[in-house]
C-alpha cells in the first residue's frame, strides 16, 4: 500500500501535522507540502527528512481560498507520479491525525473518504478516472470533490476515525459569501441554503452569497442539475441523497 500525503499551508507550521502522519500505524510513502509563505518555506525546508518535501507555491490572493488551495495541491502533485501510489491523503496544516487514522479509514474501502476538506483519503485510481489526477480549481474545492465523485457513481463515505482540528478556524465574511455563491453554482436548492441560518447568524452570509450569484446568473458547474435533483429528493423523501 503506497500513500502520498499532500498538505497545503499559507503560514501555518506543519510540524505537528507531519508528526501525526509519521506516527501512523500504516505509514505514508511520501509527504508533499505546498507552502504559500516564502519565509516559512525557507525555515521548513532546512529540516531534513527523507519522506517529506517542501515546495514554495506563490499564492494569488485575488483568488478565493479554496481555489488557491487546489492550485497549490495541483502544483505539488505535478512533481510526483501519482500513478505510483494507491491513495492520496489530503490534510490541512491545522489538523492532526490519530495514530490509527489511516489504518481504520482504509477499511471503508471508499473512493473518497472524509466529511470535509481538512482531511480526505482519496483512491488514486478513482481520482485519475474522475478528475484526470487534478483537483478541481474551484472556490469550494472539498465540497465539489465529494459531489463530483458521487455524481459519477463512486463511493464517498464519512470518516471511520475522524481527524482533529487543533483550533477553531476564523473566516472572513467574504469566505461565507463565496461559499454561498458556490452552493448556487453547484446546484443546491434555496431551502438547503436557508437551513444554514438555523441557529447560526453566519448563515445569512451564505444566503446573501447564494442570492447574489443567482441574480447575477453565475455560470453553474456541470454537476449542478444532478445536485439539484438529489436535493429535491432529499426534501421529498426526507433522506440525504448526496
């Protein structure tokens, strides 16, 4: 079993994340880190580890966060022959993994495993067929990935053993507006978006982003009709179908 790990970071030290990967009961073959800060890259790359490689990827701050992450991941994946690996493990720099994370989650035998973007275990064979070996460079890259896999009939499941976030993530209001717009572009119906307002004032920002994209007639992704139908079924039958 060969696993390549990809970690995107802007200015967060990845040391704890990497240690949690190196201490797994199932070992990763290679760890590739995309660093968006030149200063951090110079500091991290002085360390010597046979299984870890650091790459500086200059971010374009005009692009939304998710798209910057996807571009960085594609940049470093291009430096590895992913066909040599069985799985890609994508881990964010502020996450750590319990020591049995890889071992237990492999038992699910899913094509894509992970409830959100801060840790996802992806089968390379499915990734090559569905995405030609590249992450979709969109603003909601993690959500898009899971939906696109499901649309093509691949098995997507939640974690058997979840990762751990070291700290709560602060997001700007623009992040929520962008995610709302992405929900429109991915085909979510309005009721699903309004549900986010329950007990969370930030849900208003999701809704504003969604409505703005709708009135601007933003171009939707190819998977939008499938997502819309799946959401309607969920509303009718009371079951999450995506």
